[in-house]
C-alpha cells in the first residue's frame, strides 16, 4: 500500500534513536543498520511519534518551512515511502 495524502502514518514503537546536533540517528533493528536524518527529517520523525495524517503533516511543514503544502508533498511522500521501506513507519487504518 503506497502512502497518499489521506494516509495516516506513525513511526513504529521501540525505535532506538539519538540526536546528534540538529540531526538524528535511528537504529533500524529490522534491517540491522543506522539511518541518519537531517534537521528536517528529524522534525518529521519527532512529529510521527503520534499518528499523523499526511496532508496535515504537509500543512504543518509548509508553515514551518515557508513552502506550499504542494511543494512539501512533492518531497515528503517519497521520504515517507523510504521510511516505510526501511520498516520505520506504518500506515494506520
């Protein structure tokens, strides 16, 4: 199932992560590797501690980063797909 603007997503519980300056490093237990996220990725990761609808996430990010929700969605959807492929987030029903 692909992630759409209407999808509700949340990060998987019990993910080990550590902040490093403005970034964050996540230990991906499912794939036994580390994932590094920049400051924007870290902001998104922290928001996803709670379930979030993707279109609401786009609106929140557009306000913070001064871009339109459409511009945000163009970058956000592929990023969320990568997190899903890594087994770090899930789509809620």
